[in-house]
C-alpha cells in the first residue's frame, strides 16, 4: 500500500443525468469496449495541475493542432478494481502504476503527477461509479489513467499544457483463450536508449503492422526479441513473459527495452513465497527452444494486467512450430493464478498489502 495523502483535493463533480448501467449486458463485456458513466479529468497549465473534476464520460474538446496528435507525447497506465466477496471494491497495487506513470512521464518530457491527484481522483471516480464493478468471476473494472499533450502548437518541443484523465471499463480478461505466438525476428519493438520501458502510445503504434502480419499468418501474438541480434526474448507487447524450466521460473530481466510489469512483479513475489525459484536474466530464444524440444520447458505464459496470466500453447520460430506441454499440466502458473485471484477478489488474507479497499 502507498502512504495516504497529504492534502485533500477539491474535485468538482458533475453527475450524469442518465446512467448507462442498466443498458449494459453484464455477462458480455469484451475488454475495453464499454465505459462507466463518469471520468476524472485534470489540466496542467502554468506549471501546475488544476481543474480537478469528475464529469460524465464523453467527448473532450481539443484543438486540431494539439501536439499529442502530431508528435505523440502521451502516456497511459492500466490497473484493475475487483469486487470483493463482501461487496466492497479493491484497487490492486495502484501505487505501482502511479510510480510507473511518473517514470514514463519523465522519459517523455512530460510533467509528473502528484500522488494525491492520482489516488484521490481514482478513489472519487470509483466511488461514483462503484455499481459498475463486475461481480462475475474473472471480470474486473479496468482502469485507464492517461496523460497527453494539449498545446495547440506545431513546433517540436515538449508541450506546456497537458490533460490527465482516468477512464474505467468493466471488462472480461483481454485474451479469451491460450496463445499461439510467433517469435519476431524482423521487426523491432524497442531499442537501447529508446522508450520501450515507458508506457507510451508509440510503442503500441509501431507494433500494429507486425502484429497484423502475425495474425494473417495465424498467430495470436508476437514475442519481441532484442533489436540488435534478435537473439533474446523481451516481452509480448501487451504482457511480460515467463517460462518454467526444470521446475524453476525463468523470466527476462527488466531492462530499458521492456515494460516493468506490475503483474510480473506480483507473480514473482507469489512464486517466491510459494517456494519456487525465480531466475531473472537475459533469456535467449535458442535456449527456450532447446528446453521446449528436450521437454525441460514445462510452462510458458504471458503476464499482464489486461492479460492476467495467459497460457502459451505453441511457439513458432522462423517457420518452425514448437508445440508446448498440455495446458492441464501447467501446475506452477495455474497455482499462482489461483492464489492471485484469491487475493484480488478478497477470498484470502492480503498478506502483501496489495488491495486498496474502497
Ligand atoms: N508490457 C507491455 C508493453 C504492456 O502494455 C503491459 C501491460 O500493461 C505489460 C507488459 C504488463 O504490465 P502490467 O503487468 O503492469 O500490466
Ligand atoms: C494492460 O495490461 O494494462 C495493458 O496496457 C495492455 C493493453 C495495451 C491492453
């Protein structure tokens, strides 16, 4: 948990006069498609954050010259709120997302966001749209804080004004089934000295074409490799990656080309506390494929907030398929997922202090 709040924020609240909640089919919530009745907004002007407000979810007025549209100064986060067994709502590890958002902000020459704005804005928004938090197993309220540059100016320099918003979307998990992945050796997601560790739009935009091509070839997702040699595993572009080899968890170490995932950290902590060894280091493709062929690789999975823990059932490297172990044998990842779900939904003691109950 984070230290609670020094100052109290004044948030101007305008409630919608027509809630859309009754129109929502709560059993059919594709990831990121529906949004709650309200959003939190704030502006950065004259060197400070101001105009804190909760307003009905809807279009925002912007200049067509807004620098975000032209030069892409924009960052975002993704976290989730879960309906607890007792009906309350828990936001999972929000402090980690704020920390990472501020790292992204620094890399993109954007202003950082004080803790009280992020936390109190989020708490007030959850409170007003509390009824939107799903109560179906594996569903959650996906929370999307976003900050972007709003100067109406075509010169290339950091914007002097920004908008911060928090949107919320009741959602099913991002992936509905296990993944068949292509190990990408042509295109590159991220380079040393680049922005791969920042959660910024460009990282997702540049991945669109290679991902579309992979879909056309029959794959669900890519595994990105390092830019220099295409020899080391990086991440999947919407999640980090983990392998189980000889009963140990092996995962690429966090570096400046990889997003430092909150779920990755969560899974590592849970794995260690369950007694598994976790190795964080550079992981070569050839090593992983060799383990797959020799039977030493017993599990491979993606970990992320939207993705949760998603199994990988087949990897493909330069045209050769590497089918992986039967999904029903994946006891390490499924055990960790079960424990994680117990914590997130408030069904067991929150021994790590990850839940922020609202
Ligand atoms: N890598 C990328 C590029 C992502 O977009 C995400 C999702 O947020 C992750 C990794 C996993 O990070 P987290 O577990 O914090 O959601
Ligand atoms: C998340 O897991 O929060 C993400 O940002 C992944 C995504 C881009 C849908």
